[in-house]
C-alpha cells in the first residue's frame, strides 16, 4: 500500500489528511494520482492540476517516479507567490 498524504488546499477541499492506495509492482506517482482522480468529480478537479507537486518519502519527484509498497506520497497544490 502507498500512504498518500494531502497538504494545504488539497487537504481542505477533500476534507481528508491521508488515504491508502494499493500499488502493483510497476506503479508510478501518475498511476496513483490517476487512481485517486477516479474517485469522483472533486478528486478529479483538485488532483487534475498539471502543476501538482509530489513528494515520495519527503523528496520532491516527477510524476513518472516509481513507487514501492510502503512509500509515502505527498500531494501539494502549486506554490504561488507574489
């Protein structure tokens, strides 16, 4: 299982801090995000952002990063500043 953590506006919108997702042998961050997006419209809207930031075991990664059973995947909204 992949332990998925939600941060900032993603956590607020979903009303959820974490969830778990089953992951096969060849599983990427993009695969997990796609699986989560299929949970419904709110999930698809909030996780469909092309600028979504992702971390695996507390290190920023690209969407094609591979996951292993027991990994922690963090999902963050895009950072804005001014």
